[in-house]
């Protein structure tokens, strides 16, 4: 869904990640949503080694760049977005809700910019100093009772928003419901209604005086159900069989 | 962002989860996005115990319900959405891309329905049998080179879409489809499927060897039709009458 150029224009930056499982989870989410460039700032060396050498580690972990500071990591970025909970601090820069971030980053990438998406350490998040390298802060709208997200999950949600939402906006508009089956034509529904009605009669479903009302209700029911052409034929086959059996 | 009523109308259902960390991650994502109802189907007992007793486990893990089968877990749901990779199988029901799912689920919840969001075991995902209890399949748009998501991350992305996207879209779409009827709950569809199946047998609809396949197809058919509670009861009444007549 992303072009190679677009993939190249987003850097995911992890500042001092601690948990190797979280590092792996971020890498996996990147691969899931088609991003390839990972930078890791001042990682805790043993855990970083463990994450990189883990069985099944993404190729992109192997290709990840390590830098000593956030300043170096985002040096080539034209727009840097910092993530984290805003519950405990007063933001000093513009705050953008995640659902609004995608298109903003996309526009930056399309005008030739390079975007950095920065995640802080698991425990404390980005420091005020870290945040000073960010053009804006991303707010993932979470419940006030449990606002703080797991690193791997926060990354997945952000990358989903960017990849499947912002960049899919074009695709979504062209031919969405192509896979849905053709609805049965009215004539088919009438045929079906006729056979069901005969079945009702054969089964003494209701007194003769009710038949007119039943026919009307049945017609409405079939349209509420709105079976596909194939399903209507299936149901017709079943009722024909039942009718044949009842008539014997 | 979600009302208490909305929180109550979504069930997250995990089928045979293995990894306690994943169970915890799903619970955390639920708490992050304001959902509270978790059901676990046939969990691997030691890992389920471990997840529940983990330090910092969410209250909702303690309150989670355990069921033996998926049928029981979703019995009260009027709309069941199954998740998983579609790369390896041909879907038998409607496929909805995640960005389009939120509003659909929201509408169902607003008309008084109850929604089930079902996740399969980590390794193999939902089986064909599991999927036959689902009205639709959710497709998370992922990169073809790495389509398969981690369980906790997939749950986070789905719940984000529902909570932060669908319910945040708010005032714009308020009160659109308020008049439509409540969908039949999964348990009602199962009851109906049972009676239709007996009718098929009584009418010698197909050879005994086909019954298993017919049952599967019937379950899918009823979910495609998606009758309202009232319509499901009407159809049930008709088939009971037919069955009674055939049995005489």
C-alpha cells in the first residue's frame, strides 16, 4: 500500500528502549504496516543485542541504525512527532490527536519531507529535553483511567493510522464494495415467495383468511433479509424439496 | 469517550490464547481504549492462571468470563466479527476492512445490539468452524510481505479504530440509522439453524454424508441474511410448523 519512496520517508525512533520484547514488537508492527527505517537512540546494550539476535527478528532490526542522541537520530527529519501520555505534563508544543496526524504526516512526506515518529522509554516516556526536538506531540486518545499504552501497541496503533488510514484514503474511495455478492433480483424473490407460500399452505401454517396478509409479510421479510442471488437460489432449492416432501 | 452503555456492548473474545503476555496485552489495550468485557474460550489453563494472577493485571482480567466454546461466548451477540489473516484462506463471509468496521459496529451497538470481536489462537488463528459463528471478517490492511500481526497489537489496533475513530467521529453522524430493528442474537440463530437442519433431514434434503457440510453452510447463510430478532422468530415459527407437519 505504501510506495518504496513513502516507506523511506518515515523513521521510527526508539529512545532508550529497555525491553527486548518491546523492541521486537515495534519492529514487527513496522513490518506489518510496511515501514522499514528504524533508529534506536542510546539503547541499553545487552537488551538491544538480545532483540537484534532473537529468532525471527525482522530484517529491519538488523538494518536499524543506532545513535547516541535523539538530535542525531532525527537530524534528517523535516517533521518530528513525539508520542506519549499527556496526562502528567503540560505540552509545550502543538498537540495533534492521532486520528488527525496521518494526513498531516502524509502531506509532509509528499512534499519531499522526511518524518520522524519518536517513542520514549517504557517507564518514563520522552523527557522534556527529548520533546524539544519534536515539532508536535501526538495524542493517542485513551481512557483517562488507563491512559498509558504499551510501547509495541502504541507503535502498532500509530503505524496503522499512518499506513492503513492516511495512505489508504485514496484506495478507499475507488471501488470499495467490489467483493460483495450480487443481490437477488426482485423476480427471484417473487419466485421464492411463491414457493414459500405454497409450503405454508401445504403445512397448514395459518388459516386461509390470513393468506393475503402472510403473502404481504413474506414479501417484506425477503426484502429485509436481502439475500444474494446465490443464497436466494439455495433457499429456493430447500423449500422446493420441503414442498415436494409435504405433497407426497 | 465511550459511555458506560457502549463499553458494555462490546465483548472481546479470545479463542484458546496461549501466551500469558498476549492475554495481558489484550487486557491492557482494552483498558486503554475503555472496554471492559473480556471472554476467554477454552484457554490453556496454566497460562490463563498465570495471566490472571500477573502483577498489574487489569481488573478486567479478573472479571473475564471463561467459556468452553465460542458458540457459548458469543451467544448473546447480535454481530460477531472475526479477525485474522486472509492471506491463506478464501473467506466464506463478508470481509470488512478495519477502517470501515468502526462505524458498522457502532451502528449495531447504538441500535441496541451487542458486538463480539473474536481473536484466534496465536499460531493458527480462527478455524473454519470458529469463523462460521462470525457475521463478517475483519481485514487489518497489512503489508503482503508480513501480513500476520501479534495478538496484542492486533487487538490494540482494532480497539483504537473502534474507540478513537468510530466513536470519536461523533456529532457528525449522530442518529442516522436509529429506526432499524435489533439483530437476532447468535444463540437465536443457532436455535434456528438446528430446526432448519432437522427439517432438512425430515425432508431428505441431502444424503447423510453431506450433513456436516450443510450445517456449516447453513450457519454462514443465516449470518449473511442477518435477520432481526423478530424475523428470526417468524422464520423459526414457520420451520417448526413445517417440521411438525413432516413428522406426522
